[in-house]
C-alpha cells in the first residue's frame, strides 16, 4: 500500500505532483510516467524532485562501477 500525504487544502496540481513523486520514489512508475500523472513537463518534474531531495539518477551496482571507472579519480 502506498500512502500519499495530502493537506486538507491541497490543490489538484499539487496533489497530482505529490502522487507522482510518491509513485516514482516507490519505483512504481518511470519519471516520464510520473510527469504525465502530475500533468507537467519532464524537465519540470526533474526540477521538482530535486527541490524535494529525491534522487533522479538510479544506477545499479554494475552501472555505478562503470560510471566511476569512466569519471574516477
């Protein structure tokens, strides 16, 4: 079960953005799908997730090792 905190006076856009962020964090939707749910552009959702301190780059261990080797010390 996914809980999405909403305030009593949340407007529709804010509520949809909260829902989209929660679904993205729970790895239930991609960032593109989350942007569609929120009704905002992909870039705007990327900015919003950043403001909320939500990581938008998800790498598995192998991908992280390749990135570190490429951009390492």
